[in-house]
C-alpha cells in the first residue's frame, strides 16, 4: 500500500490565513480499495428542479481520476436522484469537441480541464457561465468558500477579464526536480544555480524532448524568476516582439538554460515519450524535472516491468538564480466549468459542490496519487515535498509556463516558442540568438493573427 502522510497543516494554512484543524479533526486516507466501499456522503445542496446533467471530462474512463469521479457521480445520483451522463473524452477534447459545439445546441452542462486551457479555449469564446455563486454553496461539510483556500479560489488564473470565476478547482498539479532518495541520500535542495549544476554533475538529467512544454520548463522556470508572474506571457503577447529583448532577465535565463542542456542525458532529443522518463525510472539518470504526475507514471512503469525495483521519491524546486527577485512556483489547477448554454446548470453546480466534500475528494490522493486544493486532506508521501513548496507563503504562484501555452489557442507556443526553445537546448542557437528568434518570429506571428 502506498504510504501517505499528513502535511503539516500549519504550513498550508499560513499561506491562506486560516487556522489549523483541531487534532481530533485530522483525517486519514482510506486505501484505494476501501475508498470505493465508503458510504456516500449527504450532499449540501440538492437540485430543486434538474433531474439530469451531462458531463464531458478530460479523463479517460480507465484512469484513476475518472474512477473517482464516476464513484462520486454515482453517489450524487443515489443521494439526489439526478442522473449523470459522462463522456470520457481525453485531454484534447476542449478544442476538438467542446469548442466546435459552442455554436450548436449540443453542449454539456458540466466539463473539466486545467484552468489555462479552459480560459483560452472556452471562457474567452464566451462559452462559460460565472461560478461565483458556487463559493457559497454547501458541500457535505462546509461551503465551497470554507473548504478551498484563498490561494486557489481567489487566484487570477480562475477569473475572466471581468473578474468572474469561470471554474472551480478540484485537483492541483505542480512540478519539481525529482530524484530517488535511495540513490541520492541526504540531498540538500540547492540554494543557487551553481549548487544545482554541482548536484547535477554530468549528463544526469532525463528529458523527453519530443514534449514541447517539458523541454520549455527549464527556460520558463528561470525566466519567471526574473520577470515575475505574468512576465513571460506579456512578452509572448507583445506584437512587436521587443519585450523579449528589453527584459535583461530573459538573457540570463537563456544562458542558464543553455548550461542546463549540457546536463541532459544522451538521446534526450531522439526518443519518443515516455522512453527517457522510463530511463530515469530504471536508474539511468539521476534527476527528472517533471509534473506532480511523475511518481504515478514511473511507478506504473516499474510495476509493469516486474521485479522489486522501486523509487523513494524526493523533490525540490529550482533555486533562485543570481539577480532574480521573484520566488515563483508553478501551479496548475484542474477545475469544473459550466457551459453558458447548459440546460441543467443547477445540477452541474450542485455536483461541483458535492465532489468537493472531503470524503469524496479524498479519492484523488487515495486512488490517483493526486493533490487537491482542500486544506484538510492528507497528501501522498511522494508529493509531500511538493505540497509544502506549493503552500510556502514566500512563493508566488504562476500557471504552468505562465500560461504561455494557451496564448492564441496554443498556436504561439507551437509555432514560435517551442521551436526556438528546442534549438536553444540543442545548441543550435546561442542565448542571444534565441531571444532574437523569439522577437522576430513573434512579431511575424502576430501580424498573421489579424
């Protein structure tokens, strides 16, 4: 059974201005198997009129997150009489399915995805309805406002240009440098980039270079520490491209990125995901910069391989580079949205509040090794270091890639940023030439966008 631990609640709650739970209120996660046999909690809200709702999801039906959501939907039906029809459509469905459907009469009531994609693909197209009223709806154990820390319910990432919430979060993702504590015992997180380079040693870093945003994370992490939250996205949206050249921190970030590239394992740019990640799991590399799903994916890989190989997961964040002033940490929230044309918005909102009930949401860490925004749920031990970093009050939250990958429907990243970043990592561009490329290609890109 996977080990779990209670995060020191004082860490989490200091960031949000709340008080720790009393010791008697501490909650232990069930095992994955036991979760699906727990009694369904009573809902805080029962729809007065709606008797059905449709839900399109980013998960596929065999994923552990989907199994948790299906269990919650069945509980919701049993407790309210509302039939929940779910389509498990996978990660790309917002643009492939939901966006085209917005101009038709066939849209779901409820949908989910990470906030960056919801905003870029659906909210900016006018496809969502405000969910501010959900904050005051009752879960099975308090209002939504009560159970979600301000760092998650009040973040600008969850609000549209008018300041209205277009989503309500239920899952939290972060990223970090991962290592095996058994192979790097007593590791002390590096406090400077020089310490990081010393720790990395030779070619010790695994990277599946065919995934554009995995490769982009190095420059992204460093640039955000110089430019601050929103700085990367602002430069990307500059129609002249000049901001890439006028922010001196971007050059420093590019120089560090080029140096980090010398630590990548041979073949990082020749494999197909997840081959290089699996090489890390097999012990062929010591470090992997990856999202909070790294333990789940690599553990599943090792289990399929058989044998007794295991990883004692540890993680740490990028250090602050010299001259940087913004101690940022990237966070991505997966949340529910309700479509503007929803036929059953009452039921959709009631389900959102119901799923945030502690006993139901506990399925995400218990079954899916995932973090949640609730402040009172234990955390999988694999993710304890990352959870503490995410809730460090000294750190500023910024979306993955500062939201750059959602700009212009993702086309900016695919056509401008990822190709230039790839050439920087491969040594085809110097740091200065990299910024020249971003400036020139960015200006040409925006001219074609009308």
